C-alpha cells in the first residue's frame, strides 16, 4: 500500500505513524468480525503486511501457520513470489547499494498475494466452511 500511496503522496515515505490509524481501525473491525483466532490472525497479518511501510521477504513467513488451515491462495502464491526479494542481495553483490525493488518487481511480489488473498476471501463468502 505504501508503494501505491507514495506514487501520489510523498509524506508516507517520511513517517510510519500515518499507518497506525488504519491498522487500529482494521484491528477493531477484526475483533468484531473474526469468528476464531485463526481467522483474526490471518486477516491481521495480511493487513499488517499490506499497510506496513517496510516489508522484508521473510515477513511473509509469519502468516503461513495461520493460513495452513484455510489453504489461503494468497499465502500459497506469495511463497513463490517472495523469491523476488533475492534480487536485492544479488544487486548489492554487484555494487548497487539501493534496497528498493523496481516497479515490475514490486508488482511481481504483491500481485499474487493480493489477488490470491482476495480470491480466498471471495470463495469464503460463497462457502463459509472454507474459512
């Protein structure tokens, strides 16, 4: 989310505190909406990943234990797309000290997670036993 927001508005790049209010609202909503701890944890961690201004590839491993029971497609797909992060140490070894993904790499990382997670949420609405 920071990536998209930073394309049109630069203050989020300078301060992380701007993301505290949306995360607080999401957390309150999840306390009210979640049916069990697994659903709460999965949704909270997914929201945290999407809202967080800095995400490292290994952060995606936090969500895996909570996604196993639901067979969430977003988590399944990000387990493959997170390998995009390996391009960063490779570039550093070549002398490029930048720790930023290109636009294409950013989309390759996030699109499978977001679309798969959305697909799983949509399927859980049609069949509540899936979540």
